[in-house]
C-alpha cells in the first residue's frame, strides 16, 4: 500500500511538470511562428563605414530599387570616392548594387560634394562635408521583404591630396562597412 502511494505521488509530480513544460513549448512555438522571436526583428538597424567616414542616414527602397546613403567625411582631409557597392541577402542580384562614381558622378546619383576634383574623376567629399549617394540596383532587383536585410558595403577611394597621383590609381584604398536595415 505504501509503494502504491509513492508511485502515485511520483506520477502526479511528473504529470504536473510535464504539462507545464508542454504549455511553455507551445507558447514558444507560437511566438516563433508569428515572428515575435525572429532574430532579424530583434537586431537594431545600423550603418557602419570605414573609420573616419560616417553613415548619417540610409534607405533601402524596393519601390525604385535603390540604396541611398548619406555619408559624412571626418577623416581630417578630403577624399575622392571612386565606387560604392553593396551586396548581401536580398541585395544579391547577381553581384549586388554598385555605383561607379568615376563616370556617374552627377545628379541624380550624388548630392553634396563635387565631381572631378583637380581633374580626378570621382565624388569628392572635403573634410567635414557630407553628401548623399543613390546606389542603383537595377529594375525589380530589390524584392518586397519583411524584416531587416544585411549588406556589406565596399568603398574605393583616394585622398584628394595624393601628390603626383592625378589619376587616383596609385594610392587607391578599399574600405568595408555594413548596412543592416529594413527594406521600405
């Protein structure tokens, strides 16, 4: 008789905690199914560029298939940006989005800064200046996307004071950054 009561108590203990664990698993499953626990929704939006360059604002637009970056130069000297490209997640069609600023440095691609500084082709941002660049991805290349997308930014630039490098080819620098934002 005593054995039976111990077995009954153990069985009641296991059933009570078993049901509680089952309820918790169902709640976690429901939260995951409805996207509440989606890691992309929990991560903050951000835009980072190489040291000295600041991404003041950004926009990924599926309406016109562009990525817009507002960049500020804090390097201590002027730079000439030759090209900008972004690739990753929904921005891979097929090689990402890119803008060649050597030949396309004009409206509507860029605002702020100036084009072809000292006969060097590219988009010049003086120290402390900021400007906006619109990076085209091609027609119907950024799909409607819920949540955030991640992209790797690559800039090619040179100093606007590179002595003797009038083509900006000898001392070209490559800087990497990251964009984590919602597609709008």
